[in-house]
C-alpha cells in the first residue's frame, strides 16, 4: 500500500473514533477541557500550540489569497 492510502485510512478511523467520543468528554466546556486548562502544563501546551500554529495558519491563508489573485489575473489575460 502506498503512504497516501494508509494516511487516508488512518485519518478515517481517527475521525470515526472522535465521532464516538461522548460530547461530555470532548466538548469545549467539558470536564476534560477544564482539567487541562486549569493545570499549568496544560496552559503552557496550549499557549505554545497557539504560538506555533497561528503564524502557520496566517501564512497559508495569505499564500492561498495570493495564488487566487494570480489565477484570476492569468484568466483575464
């Protein structure tokens, strides 16, 4: 099997697993979220995660917008 097929199968099973988790444990106001956010290490993890992921998300958004503008410009010509 190639890597893309294995990745697709793995992601499918992961999504199915998340669907079957009860909302009381996985929701934004759940016991698990409150326990993680009330600890020092949980807060430190989420702050670090935000610092790493936010610039990457902004970069991807800007690259997508620039590519869309380039494609529109090429279509007009």
